[in-house]
C-alpha cells in the first residue's frame, strides 16, 4: 500500500473542486481588483464574492473579513494591532500555537504583564479563573478555539462572556472547517483561520475583525482591505479559501461522522500496541489522535513510521525537529515517559478505513519493535 497521510493538522491536500475554482484567476481573470477597468472589476467581483462566502460560513459581516497570508499573520495582526499601547495585563493560555505564544512574549518584553491561565489534565482552560484575572488594565485576552496537538476545544463563548469590553482574540485555525464556528455567537473581537488546514490553498488566511474594533495595521503602503492589510489581494487564493470553506461547512456533519468512525477504527486496531495513553479531552476534535506509547522515543518512532510509509508528527509541525518536549503536553502535566513518547496522528475524511487499519498495523509493528518485543521489521 502507498504512503498513508495522517498529518492533516499540519496541512491538508487541496480538493479538486478548490483547484478548479481557483484556476481562472491565475491566467484568465487576472486583473488587479483595485483597477478601475473591466478586468479589475471582474477580479474585484470574485474577491468580494469570496469575502461574502467566508462571512456567511463563519456568521460574520463581509466587512469584518480581512484576507491575510495565513493564520500566523492573522494572529500577529490581532496581537500587535492593539491601538492602546499603554502596558497592561495580557491573558492567555499555556497551550497556544507559537504564532500566538511568541507575539505574546514580545508584548511581555514591551512591558505588558502576562497572566497565563491554568489548564486541566485534558487541556481545558480553567474558565472560572479568567473572571478573577480581569482587571481595569486588561488589554488583551487570547485563547485558541481548538488545540493543534491534542484537539481539545475551549468554550470560547463562555470565556469571552466573562470579559465584556476586553479585546478577545481566538486562534480558530484548527477548528474552522471541522466544527461549526459562528463569529457572532463566540462574541470575540478577532478570529484567525487558515486556508491550508481545510483543504484550501497555502498562503492565505483570514482575520475576522468585529465591527467597531480598531486594529493598527502591521504593513503600510496601500488602501486595500480598509488599509488594515494593504497590498494587492491574492484573488485566486481568496477564491480557493472561500470554496474550501463553503464545502467544509456544507459537508461538515458528514465529514465529522466519517472521522469519528475512522478514529474508532484506528484506536481499535492500535490495541495490540498497548499500553498507550491518549492525550487531550475525549470530546475534542476527533481528527486529532495524540497518543503516547510509553517506552518508545517519539523522535525515533517518527523516523521508523516515515520509513514504514506513514506521515505523522510528534507535535505541531512548527516544533518538529526539536527534541524539546511539547509545551502543550507539559502544560497538561504529562509525566516524562508520556511526554517523550507522544505522537500526533491527524485524520481526515479523505482517509479510508483500509488506510487507518493498515496504518495502525504498521504502528503496532514499529512500536513493538522499538519496545524490543519483536525483532525490527524490514521496510514497507
Ligand atoms: N494556529 C494554529 C493552531 C495552527 O495549527 C497553525 C498551523 N500550524 C497556525 C496557527 C499557523 O497557520 P499558517 O500556517 O496558516 O500560518
């Protein structure tokens, strides 16, 4: 059997419908959306249609949708965009993606005081703590919607409701396209997501900015997108993101049910590799299977699985290659053996039952070989 791709939290393939939707905007309808002539108008129409689709899918207004180069830029724009630069309190969780955690560390270096909420053993933010941390000088709260390593989902609506009037950002990159997300319902100030996590193109993301919230741009030099994100908009990428999101929202239940079934099959087939421990909350995103195999070094297992034809990860892709334990799993209080042996398999509705079954078979074989129960197997 061919390679089996179980790293969908890292990135997803583009769906053929998405590629087709984008195609005209590379060579035929190539105008600059800011141009006054008809070629420009055609591109502008496509761009604004894409903005409208994103708004509809996420229950936002079209004017709240700003296209960026991805979620990293969207997170940076939200966190560095605070118009009020007087140092104050900044509240976050210890399990944020580096594209949130590092800008926040920079805010701290600039004089803001950092407050980090606790998480429980399954990665849920201590919601009741937030209320106590809010002060008159709280400038910003940033808490992700779904975790990239464990899939744990936070109750952002309840959290945001505890901090009325405070700027609240949520990184929804691992949630959008996989669960229903309503910007209006969440009640946050800004929300970030990315095209390539939902079967759309890489290099495009969105920041939703609530009506009435003012952000300072990071880039200067153009009037596009209300001056908040100047530069000629990538029409094809925006069209691709919108097409992918439309499909994801329309097929959400069906895809979700498929992934729930795949997860169950995968875990059933992994049984012979016991003992193993699942990290994260059982009611999180079913796509993410973060599992530790005590007695196995994750970095060694990763290489063996790569050789055995399985694409997976030991943590978020951004931190792979580093031998440091995952800060997310550390925050969950995982003991050293669990930290050192944690693997992330991320599923997709595009994966088949036969593939997860075969993947589990190879994982069982490699885990057993690493534990020394069986002789090391030859390559697949
Ligand atoms: N936030 C989260 C939770 C992510 O998983 C990722 C992608 N690893 C990002 C932000 C960054 O997204 P992008 O690759 O679009 O910059």
